[in-house]
C-alpha cells in the first residue's frame, strides 16, 4: 500500500496569493502591467485625458485625495496603474498600463519603476480616442 497523507489529519498549505492580479482581473483590480510576451512594463506614452497629474484635476479628486493615492503607491513601492486601463474600464482587449504622470515623476522612487527603467518599457497610447500622434505601441528600449 502507498504511503499517502490522510486528508483529515494532514493540513494542506494555504494557497498563496498571486504576486500580481492577473490581466483579466475583476473591475477595480489593477491587473498586470507587465507584458508577458516581452517582460517589459507597459506605460502610457502620454497622460490620459483624466490623469490625476493634470493641473486642472479632471477627476475632481481634490489635492488631498490625489496625494493619498500617490503616497499609497510610494509606500507600496509600486507603480500606479492608469484608471483608464483597468479591467472592466478599458476597452476590450486593452491591457493595463502604468500611469504616465506617475511614471514620469516617481519611477525612480519605487522599486518596480527602477526595475522597469533597467529592463525597458513599452509605451502605449491611452485608450481614449484623441488626435495625439503616438503609435499604438512603441518599444522604448532599456
């Protein structure tokens, strides 16, 4: 007879959470901003139309709440995912990407940003329709 563990007495290890939510995460979850094909981080090539780093506060968040969002990401040592690229918000098939405003100001302040700068990023256009002449994808190199 095989020596098998008894299901009733041998506790199974608790499942460990994934280090990053999957690209198909539920609405409101950040998803993975790393491109699985290249290993590079997707970053918006310009600020989206409602970027929290725009001076006119297009999301009407107010300075205090906006600063709390920024501080939370700095404290977590993480890049900020653009809200327009979140699963359930972005158009179908549009993968999550780092916020351009956060990346430009704080990439060197967080570990994930420093790694992205070392490994290279892929700049992508924001999901909204506008007239800025940026190609849909451009490899920016390391």
